[in-house]
């Protein structure tokens, strides 16, 4: 069974600081996705990582994938309040023996304080 | 362009009743997914359609849950004899094809079973 674990699950940080969210998964995969969810809203796609060593950046967010370590990171640089949200990583079930649905982590609830 | 739409946005029903939840995917997207998200959790995969057929329904929790996509576009998730534990947000997503392609999520239907 494919398992996806995120840590931390809750993070409170100050504006201007840097931090990293970690996503570990239990099966070989080179398909990893990061989503953002605001309270009461649906999921917004942030990054799609499709190969070992993939790195993508958008504004203050940067995501990377290490398939050998089964680890992805989401790094936040000089955080601003607008980045407060819940961040999910997800892995493609096809690599866990299923079809193309995603298995999500529990999410990291990020609060950025002025 | 239009994104994934879901109706209704909210549904309150009594225990034991039957409900239908509708998803309109992005036009031209062949792959359609249903997920269920409980409070404070990540989305949980239910079923994946490629065209008209269910390619993987392994996430459906029991035989009270059923989904169809008769013309390869709109999908309906049907829940019979609803139970209080079925209360959750039901999310639909679509992608251009299956496989390693970005999934675009709809706003969800919040189902409350009283």
C-alpha cells in the first residue's frame, strides 16, 4: 500500500523566514505533485515533478524530487502572509500498483505571521 | 477557460437517503477522478475514469458508492443509504489524459448526512 507522509503537519512562522516542508513516500515513483488549499477552497496545482532530480520554482516556492530517497521538499523563501495555506504532496498510485489516482499526504497547515 | 465544475456545492441529507453528486470536467479532458476529503485530512482517491469506463474503482469504500460517466464527459457519483460517516467534501478532478498529467480540481461538494 502506497503511503505518503508529510512533516511538519503544522507550521507557524514569521514573515521573511525560510522553511522546508518534507514529503516521504513508500514506493518507487517519479511522479510527485504539490498542491495548495486555502480554507474552504479546492486544490490548486503548484508543481508537477516527473523525474529524479527535478527542481521547479515559482516565486518564493521551490520544489524538488529525489526518487532514490523517496523524498520531495517544498522550500519557502522569505515567507509572506499570502503563502498561508495548507500544502499537500501527492504521489501517483500507478507506482503503488494502482491506476492513475493520487495518494495524498495529510497536508502541512502553514501560518505565516507578520 | 472554464474549469472543473461540481454541483451542488452543498448537500444536506438524512441518514439512509440516496444522493447524486455531479462533476463537469474541463472540456476535452479524457481522465476524470473522484476523491473524498474529510476534515483535516488529505483527499482520498475513490475512482478513476478513462473515457466512459472506470479504469480503477479500488478506492470506493463499499457497494453503496457507485459512479458513472456514460458519455465520457459528465460524471455522477451516487451514494445509496447514506451514513453519517459519508459526510465529507467530495472532489472531482480531470486531466487531459491519464498518467503523469496535472489534475485540475473542482470546488467540491460538501455532503452532510444528518
